[in-house]
């Protein structure tokens, strides 16, 4: 049988059905892993068919619109990441965690399957209507995934939902507007219609769709829902959501900005008064999205919240890269989608494992776990190096490409902004790994053990991917190029170790080899030179001339970076927060008013008034 | 001639309708409303609609008044609320 | 404030109503349908009273609907009233003059009602008016002497039988004429005679009996309901909100 | 079988019932459902006949249209009749103190509703409308509790005033044109384009709007729904409110298409959506939330009607159909839960099926694809963008903002249902009521077959007024235009 999109969707929905029926079974996690692996295999097999578009036989006629699906290169790229993230999340949940770690493993497996199926539908959309259907399904599936933990997660998910519904409706309004104006909804038809429309119309569409997609991506200033919603989700769910869910917003924005409007048209769209064009506006919004949430991440005291705030910032690099528009920039932005998914998943999985063992993710209540959970430590180390964008991990490659593209295109200010973001990242991931794994072990954690294989397996596997694709970025760039050419950009000249451009090359094979060599020499000197170190007990320690007792721990975690945080003062966030609160209060007031209106007893007067005013209106 | 008859009847109806609203005694208001109906039924006769006139007289002036009066007697609320308040 | 608002809107309504009515063609009304009915009535229905022709023949369904409105209103009222019947209330008997007058009026009202109903297709009047008079014949003595037994059973059967007859006549005409509520299957008869105009007199008879029984039992039911000062009635708390 | 029987049979049964129950008291229990079942069969047969041979016009009593009353056995009328009979049968009230009288009222309601659905004569429509109205006043009071009586009194006052205004409107139309037949009136649009015609439309919207839960004539809705038996609330919110809309639909489609008076309906609808959803957001007990949400949904229908055109009418129909199936099911499911929203915590965990279905149905009300409610909203937006030249953005913005509010309160409830609450495990909560299950099944069937139902609705709308709509057919998107064949890719 030749694998087709139908087979893929059948597998995805079959998995959903299977999980609904058998999700309580202890083998459910294993089953769904197999199914995700199969989906991944089908996707790989689909690769040659992408040039013509892998169409699905699934089709509906509703109200004169035909709904059908077709996978293209861009969607395929995101689909690979989706299925991969789902595979590792399911692996994590398949064993011990799935049995005890959540209120109901059934709910997790079902919602994960639903999310994957919804995302595949979205990614395979061939017109705006199917896109919107997929969009809404993804929103609701995400909501279902977030509410599992109950408690504060419910409130966070509720906030997500309000944002998500509002964004979805903005998309809906734009879709209908396009349908009425353009007479069709097919991506190609819309792209062909776009050049002829007026500037006002273009702004309206860009605003509606930009807000809709931007909310999903937690683009500034619509970022306030995401951190809480992801942070409060259970470990593997957060890993999956953090890795790929909000990238659906990026997918939408790419279709809108690159495919529909086109970067050239963006350049022509001048903002009134300021004189900036729309593309620069988007790029600066991306840059702000990188900087502000990253620095908010700094002050988080909950590890999962810290990671979630980071996730918001990383999205900015992706869009920024693509908007640069050069082969290097687009490849960098898209590669960052892949890279980010790998290390963000690891980080959430590690924190899931830590929470599984210690019951908390609060940074003040952890520390020193390196001796108890060394494998988790290694996984996190790999991942945070990736997140910080340092060699030899994959995050370095994609960020490097974005930086270089920015400089090549003559955008130094944006380059500086991106680097400031990276600085914040380095600071905060240091806080993360220090407060969780380094420092002193707390008394109550002395008895804990490393998590079982079913949990460290996916973590280590993923962190190896982080390393390998950092060592050999050509492997990931193979996938990226499919999306890049599908978006209509020229392919980047790349090889296994990196890329070649007119202004310079990158060969990670060389870089990493040198790095490893250096480390090897250092280790050799250290070992050959007679190991001078001495093993002391963790508590054999003193500060300010006093020995520390077991009761008083010397822990650096509290008020980490206090000085820096005082300096940056998050006034901007307060503004958005106030706005959000204001809208909520206004809704409450209006709601009370409406309720009151319906409770008044003097209805005949209302009726008479309506009649008279109505007559006055129309006569 | 016809115009004057109609005018007088309509004026009677207007006065009656005003009294319905103005009289504090509810039984009185019912009586006033039957008066309106009666004047209306005469008006129908004048306008050469005897069928409607009969219906109006039987139902509007007769039956409705009886039902109202009965209901008032059952509820004992002979006064309007304004009256009770003062 | 509320009264001021009502007054304001009432004036507004009156103003707009005058605007609307001002646009109507008075004196030269485009009464195509009315005109056509006046012209065709005698030929089509044989009823001397054109109003009856309209009510029972041309727009028989409307009349059925109106009849049913009365019926269902009485049913609903009965439902509300009856449920409050906790204690037994009996109002005092009226004085001699009222009693005697009421008893005296009974046969006259009965005959008048019957006449109005039966001659509905010939002269002004008909089922509704006659029915109301018939009802009055029954409830006037009853009001004068509330203690008097009321034939609820008989009324119910008259009501059901009369209403059913009205509809069954309509259904019967399906078999004769092919149309529902076609009243002419008995032929138009001799113009101006009592037995003429097809089934219209029968329909009116059914209608009159139905209306009479309906109104009669409604008044009786309300009269038999307990008053607010009777014991065992709890005033609904929410009543004060209205 | 003549479709007139649909009216005659229930009325006949209603007339006979009070006498019959005096012979045998048990008659009051089985008589009504049996007759409605028979009526349902007849309606289905008549509907099928229309499918086979197309719509028919019936001259009642053999008197041809302008003089006599015309009944239309068309797609709209008979579909509505089938649904009405079905809904009455399924939602037959159980816990009323006076079964026989309630049966009588419901029988009258059924007959009148069927008449209302088919009538093509303005005054006849009014009579049946009034009949339905009086029957529902009775139903609202059937519970017999003090609050229910007060609520139904409020309903009665509003309804009576509204009926008077509607009658005034009809009188204006008759005085202006001299006819009451809808087909004839349809050809007289220029006579009705003056102030008299526009004013008449406004008055009729107000009058019929009382039943259709239009703003601000829907003041009775929360009170009545909060205090009647859940089945009665379900019946009233589900189907009876649609009868009011049905009258407006016929009027607008056949007579008042393009009248400036429709602007009134448009704003009434928009305000209904906004205030209804906001009030539901502020409400504190389940019944009121559902009642207010019903107001909002009917507001959407009113907007769709006011916009008109094929798209608008289909949007109105699909929204009505969606609400018709969803709202009764919601009322019935919620019946098992405590009324106060605060007390809902954890109820969904004890009985997940009902709660999950509740959420699913709520999703359709919100308009989440691919559920039917989404298509309704989509078509509605389509109609707005197509037909409204100025202020379309404002209109869409208001409606979508109200939708966000709608999602907010439904998901506050959902979060509570599945949230933590220990009381849930102790109290014994009954499962999904069988009737609710039937509604849910019908809803799922509609969701799966939206395409086919859409085609049928198109036919329904085309059966309404051939001339104008066939001209405006280009409103509807061409299937070929939306997807450009196979070769299209990013």
C-alpha cells in the first residue's frame, strides 16, 4: 500500500478512537507510541509526494463549499515535529508516570491523540475554511489537555480559552470577509486575489488574521495566557504543548504574511505617520516578543512557568528569521522551530520527572538533585545549552543563522535585540539548572531515586537529538528545506555540517570536533596531572565563617537576579495586565446591567419604547 | 350629521378610557371600561356593522365586565396600589 | 419618572400612529377582497348575512381558531383557578328582587340566544354573540345565587360535543367536497330561509353552544373559586415584585 | 391525506378530552401523546408527499386564495410541522398536577403550531399565533407554583400587548393593500414601501417578537424558564420560540424583502445577542443561563432574517435547527444538576456522559466547527459581509464579542462541572435522560449530515418565494470557486 494522507489521518483518528476505548489500559501508552511512530513513518514516506501535494480522499460538501485536505511541504514540516513531540510525550507517559503521575492517564492519552489529529487536520488544510476548522479543533483540544490537572490549571486554561476563542473568531471574521470578497477560499485563489485588494482591506485582513494567529503564538501583546496555561499542564502535556502547539500560530502567520501577502507587499505597506513599513513592524514585534517574555522568565520562581515564559520568547526568533526573507534567515527561522521543539520538550519532561519525584517545581524548594537524578541532569544540561543558543547544541545553529541573516540584510538593531534576548535566556536557564540540580540537596529529597527508564528514556533520546542535530545540522536542514521551498523561497546551500553563503560558512562538524577535542585535552590534563580534587560531603560547607547545620541550608536560589529585575522594572506588562483586567471588569459590569435589564418588571414600557424608537429609526 | 354622532361617541369613549385610568376604585374602572365598550358598540351600529356591534355589546360590555367584577370580588383588591400606599 | 416615561412613549406612539394612518387611502380603500366577497357571497354561500359568509365559509379556519382560543383560555384559567380551591367558598345570596329578576330572565335570554345563533346566516348575530347571551342565561341566575348547583358535567359534554361537531362538519366535507371546512355540501338552499346556506346554520349552532358552554363554565368556575380572604390560601411571596 | 388534518385532528382531540376524562380519568394520560403520535405520522406522510410531488397550495373550504384562506403544504411548513409534533411528543410534560388540562393545552398547541407553519394568510397566521400564545401562557402557569404564576402573568401582559401591536400592523397592511394573502402581498411591494408598510412591519416584528424572544420583548423569558418544569422550558425554548420566527420568516421572505423596516429587526437582533449573552454571563443559576443564551441565539436568528437573501435565510434556518435540537437537550441534561452554578462543582465527574454531552452541545451553540452551530454563524457572517454596506465591521465585531462572552460562561460551567467537588461522589445523580439522548442523537445526525441538511434547507428557502430569491441566487458561493480543483497548493 502506498502511504497517503488518508492513511495518516486514519492513523491519527484511529489512535484517538483507540485511546477513547482503551486509554485506561496500562498498555495504552505503548499502543499510542506505536501509532505515533507509524504516523511518523507515513510522513517520511509521503516526502516524495509533497512536490505535487499529497491530497486526501476525505472530502465533504457543506452549503456549497467543498472541504478537502492536502498536505504540502510547510504543513509536512510542522507535522513531522508534531508527531515526533507526541511520540516522546506518549513515551514519557507510557510507564510509571502514566499510572500514577496524573489524575487520569486516560485523559492524557485521549487529549494527546486529539491534539495530534486536530493539528494534522489543520496542517493539511488546503483552503481557509478547512484551516479554520482545524484551527478551532486545535484550540479546543489544547483546552482539553490543559484542564486535566484541575485547580489552578483550570483557571489558566480558562484564560487560554477566552484568548483562543477571541482569536479564532477574528480569524473567522477574516475568512468570511475573504470568502465574500474573493469568491473563494482556496489558498491559491486567495493568494491570487490578494495583490488586487486595497491597502485598507489588506490592513483589515492583516489585523484580523494577525491577531488570530498571533494569539495562538502568544505574540506580543497577546502573550499573557500562554505561560500559565502551559506551565500548569502536567509534564508530558506541557512538553507537547510547549514544543509544538503554539507553533500552529506561526504556521498561520507564515501562510498569511509570506504566502498570501508576500514580503514584497509588506514592504510597500507604510504605517501612517511613522513611516515604517509593515514588515519592519512585524520584525520589531517579534524582537519585543523575544525580549520581554524572556526577562519575565527571569523572575519566575516556578520552573515550569520559567520554561513556559521562555517558550513565548523563542517564537519571536522563528518569525524574525523568516521575515528577514533571505535564504539563510528563512532556513534559520524554520530550523529554530525544529530545534526549539526538541529542547523545550526535554526541559518540560525533565521538570515533569522532577515533579514526579519531589512533588514540586518551585525553585526555592529544590536543589542538589544532580546526585539523585543524574540522567535527568544530563538531559537538562543538553537542553539548556540548546535553549541558550550555545554550541555544540542545535539551538546555536538556528540562532546563529538568524543573527547572520539579520546582519547580512543590514538590520543591526534587530540583531542587538535578538542578542539581548539570548542574554536573558542564558541568565534564566542558569537559574533553572542551578536551583534544581546544583547547590545543596534538601533533606526531604535525600531518599529519592532517578526516574524509571520509561521517563528518562525519552528525555535522553531527545537530548541526543539536540546534540546530534547541533553536531550535524544538515540532518534537520533536510526537513527544513522541504518547508522552505514550499513557501516559495530558494533553498539554502547546506551540507551535513552547516551551510555555505557568500559572506561566510558554518561547519558544525569542525566546531564541535574542536570543542570536543578541547574538552578531551582538558580532561586528559586533569586526569593525567594527578586528580587533585577531594570528595567532600555536601554539607561539609561554610559561609561567612560559619559552618552550616543541617537545619540551615545555604541556598542561592531565593531572589535570584534581584538587582537586575529591579533594573528592568516590568512596567510594560503591568499595562497589558491592567487592560486585561479592565476588559474583564467591563464585561462583569455590562453583564450585571443586562441581567438587571431582564429582571425589571416594567416591561410594557420597554416594549412601547422599542416600538416608538424602532418606528423613529426606520421612518 | 353623521360626523357629529361619531364625534360624540368617540368623545364618550375617550372620556371613559380616561376614567378607567383615573378612577382609583377598581370596580368603578371596570364600569367605565364597560361604558367604553358600550359606546363602541353604538359606534359600530352607526358605522353599519351590526354583527360586530352585537359581539362588542355582549362580550365587551357584558361578559368582560362580569368577569372583571368577579375577579375583583375574589381578590378583594378594590383599590389600586397608589391608593393603598397613601 | 416611570409615569413620565410611559406618557412620553405613549405620545410618541400616538404621533407615529397618526403618521402611519395618515398614509392610508381613506375614502378610496383598496378593498379588493371585501368588494369581491360582497359580490360573490350570496352565490357562493347563500347566506343573507355576508358577515356570516365570511366568518364561517370564506374564513372558517379563522373562526375555528378563535373558538379554540376561547377554549384554551378557559382551560388555562380553569387550571389556575381550580388549583387554589382549598377551602369551599360560598358568597352570599342576593336579595329577592335580584333573585327573582335573574330567574325571570333565564327563559328570555335562552330564547334570545337561540334566535341570535340560528338566524346568524340571515340577520346580524351568530354563534359568538348568541353564545355569549346563552352563557349569560346560565350564569346570571348563578351569580344571583352562588350556592346553586352548577351542571359542570353537562356543560362539559355540551362543550365537547359542540366543538367536535364544528370540526367533524369540516372533516365530513372532505369526503363530500374534497376540501376541509367546505360548508356548501348541503347546497345553498333557498335564499333568506332558515334552512339555507349549506351547513352554516349547523356550524353556528355548534359554535354558539360551544361558546355558551365555555363562557358559562368559566364564569361558574371563577365564581366558585375561593376568595383571597378565604382561609387556607397562601399568598405567593413574589406577588409583591410585580 | 390532506394536510388540514394536521390542524383538525389535535383540535378535535382537545375539544373531546375534557368530556372524555369525565368518563374515565385515565384518559387524560394517554389521550394526548397518542393523538400527537398520530399527527406526527400524518405530518411525516404529508412531508414525504411534498418531497415526491412538490409544494402544494390548499384553498381552505374550496374558496380560492384572495377570498378564502390559503394553506401552503410546502417544505418549510411541513418540516416545521414534523419537528413540532416530534418535539411536543418527546417533551410531553411529566410532573404537572393537572395532566388532563395540560394535555388539552398541548394538543391545541400542536394543532395551532401546524396551522401556523402552513398558513399563507396574514390574519390566519395571526389567529394561529394567538392560539399558540394563549396555549403557552397556560403551559407557563401549569406548574402552579407562585413564581410560575407571576412569571406567566408577566408573559401574558407582554404577549397580549404584543398581539395587539401585531394586529395593528396587520390592519395597516390590509388597509393599504386590501388583501391578506401572502402571495398577493408579495406582488405589492411598492404599495408597502411607504410609511404604512414599514410601520406595519415594525409593529409585526414587535408583536411576533414576543414569542420569538427578541430584545427587549423577551423580558419574560428568564422568569418563565426559570420556574417551569424543565420539559416545558425545553419545549418553549426549543420549538415555540421558533414558531414566532417562522411567521417573521414567511413575512420577510415573501412580502417585506428589502424593506427599510428590516433595519429595526437587525438592531433588535444585535441588541438581543449582546444583552442576552452578557446577561447569561452574569447569571448565577443554570436555568437562567440557558434562558439568556436562548435570547442570544434568537437574536442571531433575527439578525440573519433581517439580512435576508438566500444566505441569510439559510443561516437563520440552520441556527434555528441547531438551537431547536441543542437547547431542549441542555435543559434536560441540566435538570439533573442543582440549579445554582456554585453547586455544580464536580458534578461532571460523577456522571461524565451528561457533562461531556453538555459541553459538546454548548460548543455547537458557541459555533465551533464542524458542529452545525458553526455553519450557522459562518453563513450569518457571510450574509453580513454580503448585504451590509456600512457598519458591517461593527456588526460583526459585536456578534463575535458576544460569542466570546458566550464561550466564557459556558466554559466557566464546564470547568466547574469537571472541577473538584467531593459532594459529587456521595449524591446519586441520575444518568442522561432518555429524551435528552434522543435530542443528542438527532443533533449528532445533523452534525454528520450538515451538507445534506444544507441542501435541503436551500430547497426550503427556494420554496418560499420563487421570484426574488432565484434572482439573488448568486449570493450563494459557487462550489467550484472555493476550491480550485486539485492542483492547488501553497
